[in-house]
C-alpha cells in the first residue's frame, strides 16, 4: 500500500468525558499522502484514504487527506494508526516485514505478534482481503487481542495481522456491518450457508458495555481542516444544522443481508446564481453507498459528463478531471437529494469539490500549476469504471454531511454539516426499537421499496497513479454559465434550513428482514446511561516523504 516514507510521530491521545453511552474519537488527516496518491496509481479508481494528518506548518493547500485514529494493540501496547473505513468491517494492521517500503507507503506502524503477551492466534494464514486493483490485497493471521482507543480497552477483539500486503498503504479500522467482514462475505459469495460473522468492533464495544448501541456518527469537517471526529454510540448536535433526517439502510438485493450503508439517492442538482436545477438522468433513483474510506464521490457517467462540462474541467491522462482551484470564481453548490422529491438535500459547496494537487518531489511541497501559474485541482468526482462498480459517496460528499450510522436500527441520520465547529453537544443513542434509536427532533423520511437491485460489490482500496509534474497547459474555461440539462426546482427540504426540515419524503426503504446480529447481545442498562469517552489528539508530523501510493 505505500512507497517509502520517513515519519516523525507526535501523535498523542487526550481523554475527556462526554455523555454516557458514547465514545467520541478525534480523527486526523494526512493531506500530503492524499495528494501524492492522486499522482501515483490508476486514476480510474478512487483511493481509499490513508488515516494520517500531516503538519507541515502553515501550508493550507495540503488538503483532501485521510482520516485516522490512534490505537494500540496487545500487551504491552503497540501503537498503530488506522484508516477509519465505513465501507469495510475488519480491523487489520501491518505485521513485521509484511509491507515492502521500497514499493509502498506502509504507513501507520506495525504490530509484532511475538511481542504481545495477551495475543491468541486464532488462525494462521487465513485472513485475506482482495481489493479492486488487480493483484492488490492482504493475507495474514486472525488474532484475538486487546485493542485500545484512548483509555478504553476492548478485550479479546478479533483482528487481522498482515503477513503480506501488496499495493495497500495503511492498516484499516473497518466499522461496517459484521456481514461485510472479508471471510464471511467470501463464504456467502461461494454459496456457503452454515457460516456466521465474528463479533467485530461495534459488536464487542456494545457487548462489553462501552456504548449503548451499535452506532456512531462521523464529522469530517471541511477540505482544509486537519481533524475531524467520530462519536461511537451517539452523535454531536453541535456539528450540524437543523434536524437529522432519517433514511432506511437498504439490504443487499442478492443476499438479503445488511452489509453496506446503502441509501436511496433521488436526484442530483446544481444551485448557482441562476437558481437550482435538477439534472436530468435515467439513472435516478439509485442506490449509493456511504463510504468514508473512499476519497471522492462516484456518480453515474451521464451526470459526471454534465458537471464536467459545467465546470469546464479537462480530462487529463495523468490527473483525471482537473479544474482551477478557484473554479474561475464560480460559487454555488452541488445538491444531493435523498429518498424522494421532498427528501433531505445535502449541499456540497463547489469549493469542496476542488481537491488540490501537490508536488512533493522537491524539498518543499508546492502546488501544481498550469502554465499561467494558476494552482490546479482534481475534481472530486468520478464515474464507475465498470458496469458493476457501485456508486460510492466518499469524502468529497461526506465532508458536507453529518452522518449518523445506526446499525441496530438499520438507519442513517443525515444533516448538513457545520464546518469548523469546536463546540460539542453529544447525545447518546440507546438500543431500542427500529425507528426510535435516534432521539430528538427528526425529519422522517418514509420508506417505500422501489428498487430491487444493488449495483456492484463492496468498496475496496484501489490506487491513483501518475507522474509528478509542476505545470500543466492552461485549461478550464467554464464559468458556470454552461447550459444544464435539467429542470428548475425549489428544494422544500434543504438540509441547510435552520432550524431544520420537517417535510416527509417517499423513498426506497428496507425490503428485507432485519438481520439478527451474530455478535454478543450485550448488557442492558436501565435508562440508557452508558460510559462515555471523548478521545482527542494532536497532529502527526511528517519529517520527510519520498513518494507515495494511496488507497482508495
């Protein structure tokens, strides 16, 4: 997963209490690694983000990086940094000599099995994950050991330790459904029926009483922010506008399992000085997967073509679609409406779609420019490269959305995020009946099944490629006045409305039965009061970086 890198780690976790029943983590970003990865591997796929924050002084253009948490494994504790990934469900880290640093970044530290006195080797050589990029993946051991986040330790957690990692950059902290675990998904794909997933992180956190429900919320902040946060077992009301709208998670049409955070996207539109226009496409409504491990946002090709034309983007063979970072002064939002025509709308500012390209080949990183000296960015959107590739809504969407993932109730809570908020108002999510886990005022999105198929397979790390460059030809003449193929509209449920939307919407709901959790049922505590922990930390500094590869 990575090319050679020399790191100076300053990472340190700080603890403070939040509301009972929640576990809140500060996430970190590695802007530098993201920019390099966009130059390093196949641009047809989106890079899964490596969880590292880079502190290179006051260099604000190092944007669009990865999100990670500090963790420790085993006894005595061995520190690792792991990519937070809602699109996968296994936790794994590099083992000793598992990653070739002459070819891949191999970031985040290694775990030495022989150095832990609390480890149990569950199965040698059977841990396997295959990623989209041909030949990429991880093999290794299944282990059980202590896994600590801040001052909280999850005992006897099942994890993977890589003995060989190819074309992958960093270890992963998968926080999806246990039915999306690599071994279980492979067994089901091969027709096996007498198999059960193991209890993963969310299952065990609940069973050991650390949180009151298998749920969490993710706040990534804006493109230039160095940190974000994740709250396990709750959500932070200070981080979003208005109320949460509730969407049903969609089951996998082939298996009937709930394995991805799939929701119904009703339409995509553009709001600019001329008003709001819903783009015309036969590909809506459609199922999209909310995946924090994906760098960009994958939308249908016809919609991408329309947006590329609107921005005047150029399809460069090295960098994919590129635009000037100032978007020629264009202002507006790309609007995603979920469920039906009155469903919640998340508006992504145009500025959040321009992801800077940085040249790290010299002693000091500098922005890549065109031949007129204008900094250039990659457009943070892509289209499926194959017919069966799913529509993944990654970080260029998720930064503008505050998302609550409630695995127990099979629901997503979503609202327009508030950027650069330091206040906190954490609310616990307690285990209860479907439709009632998310407390407070919510805008309900009613569920009506309309789709019968889920396109593609689960998201997995792939890579971005390209040679380093410091200048490109002048490009990008679009100024937002291109004719959009669509219908003028007035959104009735903008997530930017304060104090929130109250409309209901017809959408595609769950068509399968609620999955019986295979993990431990957990303890029940009266009143929904649970221990809560907020984990914060400082940024990690890179002393020197030579080359990179990047997961997607």
